[in-house]
C-alpha cells in the first residue's frame, strides 16, 4: 500500500486532474491512498473571503465566492460533461451545496464583524473538500474505483485552530478503522490533506502546507510501503534554481537533511512531513506531476555516502535579528531561560541563536508580536533590532565533523559581512545570517564552491 499526495498545482484544473488520474491508474495494483490539496490559489482566495467578511464587505464576499464556484464547476464540466452526465449532476449538486454552506458561513462572519480562528478554519477547509469531490468523481469516470473519504473523520486534532496538532493515537486508530476497510474492498480512498477535526467533530486545519503532513500521518498509521508527494518540480535541488540556474536535482537524501532544508527555506516539502515517516522508516518520494517519468528525489532514513560533503544550500529571507545585551548575564544562571520565556509567552519561534558573555542574538521570521516582545525584553537588558536579514543554511551528512568545510565556505564569501554563525546544535548543518541583499550572490558562490563536481549516485 502506498500514499499519494497531489498538491494544489497537481489538481489545479481539468488537465492537471487528468494527469493525476493517469499516474494513479499506473499504481492501482499497489493499493494507493490518494490525498489531495485544494486547487492552486484557492486557499488564498478563501482567506481573502474570510478577511473581507470580517470587514462586512458583503458584495466582495459574494463576488469572491461566485468566482470560486464558477472555477470549480467549470473544472467539473470539463472533466465529466461529455462522457458522464449522471456523474456531473452528482458533482454539481455537491459543489453547489458546499458553496451554499460557505456563503452562509461567510454571511455569519460579516453579520458579526468578527472572524475567529475556528471560523477561519471552517471557511478555508472548503478548498480541500471541494477539490476532493471533483477528483474522486473524475477518477471513477476514468476507471479508478475511487471512494471519497472525509479526513475530518480520522485526522483528529486538538482545538488550536489554524495550527492544530494531531492526536497521534486517535488519528492512527481512526485512520485504520476508516481507510483499511476501503482498501481491502479493492477501492481507492480519496482523502483531503490539511484538514481534520477535534474529537467533538469541529473542523480544524493543521497549518499551511499541511497536506504533506496529512499524507505522512496516513502513511504512518497504515504502515505504507512508501509515501509519494506529487508536486510541480522534479524534486529537492542543490539550491533554488531561480537563484542558481545550474542547480542539480538531489536523487537521494536523508530524512534529517530534508527536514533541515525544508525548515530553512526549501519549499518543496513541509517541515513536519518527515516526522511520522521517520518514526516508521517509510521512504518518501517527491515526484513531478508535469514530468512523471523523472525519478524525483527519494528521502530515506539514513544518508547515502557521497563524495560531496554538502547536499544542498537553503535560505530564508525576511529575517529579523533581536539582540539582548546585559552585564547581568555575566556568570548568571537562568538568564537564557528568562529570555526564552518571553518568546514562549508571545508564541513566537526563534530560528538561530548565538550567545556571548553579555549578549544573546536571535533570529525571527515572524515579527507579528515584535513590539510586545521588545517591551518585555527591555526589562531584561538593552534591546536592538536589525531588519532585512537572511538565513543561509548549508546541509550535509556529518558536516560538523568534516574538517575544512567552514574554511571553504567562508573563504568563498570572504567579502560578505556575516552577522551570526551557528553550528553545533545539529551535526548536519552550518547556518549563518547575512544582509538580505547579499543572498543571491552568496548562494551562487557557495554552489560554485561545493558543486563544481557532483557524485552521480546522489545528484542528477
């Protein structure tokens, strides 16, 4: 049994859904479970609907909903209209019913002028709910014995709406209960990514990019032989090809390396995706729906030996540095704990940390609560902020214990001002912070240094 997740661009229109159907047909004998995202750009459109509903701009709400309705109905008609009128009628009824529900919900938000996190999750969930209805029926019309499975019935989460965390034990139990029966009957479950529900049945979402995580949760619960992530690129690359045109595809990479890359800017994979798979040692494949013959990238538990010490270079723009300085820190215990309690209180994560005897520097990519954080930190020491920074992260197996890597790295970018350097928390990455304006030049120079020649077993 395998799990196949199709992202937004892989189900964005009739042509994409037809391509997905052909791919699934080629794997029916492997008992696939299909997980789908919302159609491309639909989640963003639903978030706009929610935002304007909060502002009581009802005409804009209805216009946004009507535009989405027509897009989904047009896609269904292109897929089913000529060959399967009864199926089209079934889908049209369901799509219209869901849009009526969405409109009622949006009107309620507009009436109150208040958008709660719970209401936002309910609104955004329609993206996956709608796409899965169309995809399941399109699959059936093309000979795939698909059965729609509502993920809210088995992805069980807490009630932290917009970023809910799955209850792993209950999710595993219900996933097996719901999906194993469908698989054993010879049918292909089509489930939604990104969405779940509380134990009481209230719709939740597990965060942006969460469809990958959904696929991994399902794969782990069912003991899948593999998890396939179908997207619009050929796999993980040695660098962002928009910055480095000569970037190479990574053929095989470890779970730990892929997780570091995704956290520090590689957009192909959601950072949490690998966690359930790691625990069950389930390989994850990244494939391109537009180029299905490409072997993609294989993510495995243990790294494969390579003559290239670096696997990839990732970066994250829009970073802010917060510096806290105080002579009270010298030889004091509990000082760092006090600082990080501030970030915990304001629910803001820190990416990179460096310390000296009397100062601590931290990077943030979410500055929504920066002013409140600065106010709280000012009681601890002097606070300064540096904006328009970027994190660059080089990732490779056993990097920490490979002599000469740091020397080669910093020699390659010797004319660049480096604000922070971090190595030690992980054996596989070396991270540093620079001015955002230097990112493209630095990444290209590092790529030239470390990928002038590549190991053909690991890179394509």
